[in-house]
C-alpha cells in the first residue's frame, strides 16, 4: 500500500471515528430523552411514543449538527451554510422517518409494545438512519474540497498556521 493510500485510509478512519463519536453522543441524547419522556418521572408522553421520538430526535439532530459541522466534517464545510443546513435537514428528515418508521411498524403493526421492544425498534431505526446520514452528509452536505489537512487535535484546539509564522532571522 502506498503512503498516499495509507494517509487517505487513516483520514477516512479518523473521519468515520469522529462521525461515530458524534453519533454516539446523539444516540445517548435520542434514546435517553425518548425514555425519560415515555417512562421517566411524570411519564409525560407515555402513551405517545411517536411524539416522544420526534422530540428526542430533534434534540439529537441539533447535537449531531454541531458536532459534524464543527468537528467531523470541519475540513469539508462549504461557504454556503444555507445550502448545507437545508440538505442536512433533508437528510435528517429521511433518517428520522426511518427511525419513526421502525418504531411505528414495531409498535402498531407487530404490536410489540413493551419498553424493551420499543427500544429495540428504536435502536434499529437509529442504526439504519445513521448509515443513511453518513452517506448523505459525505456525498451531499459537506462537499468542499479539503483546504487543510484533517484536524488531529482535540475540539477547540487550534493548529498553527505556518504562513503566519514570523520569519526566522
């Protein structure tokens, strides 16, 4: 394997790792909020699993937008934020429909209604939606050519700009 290919593979693995990390945080927000709304104190949406899912997915989407735009795909952001946001929202609607669809099918068609069964269908929907989101983000949303090497530091850590360094005298 050539060094260029290795670097490309490392870059893709790092990007996928970041995407999955952001997704893991969004997953916790989604599943956690869904369960709090359905089964937590006050059981606010106990008899409304789809409403609970819509609320939890909306919160998780906000978390994932921030993480993906500013960390995972930061080197592929375009200057057309409106376009990115519109496509991001459209892809997320598709991902949400997949998640809601798996829950609706399980809950109302298969009549699987226990907390465990609702959670299994929710996890399945999240997995399928995650695949659709990654491909969609990569191919349609964050499409700018790389203008800098992928950031390897932690979030918020800035990289030195060699062009702005003072000349050595």
